[in-house]
């Protein structure tokens, strides 16, 4: 048995598909921490806001990120979040789920999405 002839000089180059991890892309994303609930991530480029009043500060624009509606450092979520982009509506749902959990069920996994879910004490889904 012989192998057929392959002319490797005629091959076209294959360009890898991917993204630049050093260049964040504005949008909405989802992160699934191991054993925990999904978290909504929002990444944008703009002026920072005052953490107390929410006013836009007179500082240079920069890349920023929110996780479940709370400001986090961009390095905490990028580029890990890039693999799962979502819509703005789904991001708002994830943030609303956390807000509901903190208000109505503070011990539930919805209130603390970064904590691992204990399946022995988690509420039933029905």
C-alpha cells in the first residue's frame, strides 16, 4: 500500500482565527465559575464613575468592567469572558437575578453567584 502524492508547495497558508487578548472588546459576556452560577459581565471603554455618587469623573477614558452590576478590575474578567458573549437582555437578566437574590433570599446561590453551590442545601428548582 502506498500513499498518494501530495504537493506541499501548492498549499495555502492557514490563518489562525482568534482574538487579541490585549485588546478588550466592549460588550456583554457571561462567566461560569467552577461550581457556581453564571455571572453577567459588562465591558466598556469610557470615563470612570465616582463609586459613591455615580457621577462621571474628569479622568481619562479607560477600559472598565462590571460583574453582576458591581465594578471589578478588567483583568479579573478579561480575556476569560471573551469566550461567551451574550445579549444585553441576558446580561440584565443575570444582574436582576442577583439583585432579587440579595433582597429576597440572601442565603441563596442567586444572592452570592461567586460562591460554589452546595447541592445538599440548595433550594429545589420547582
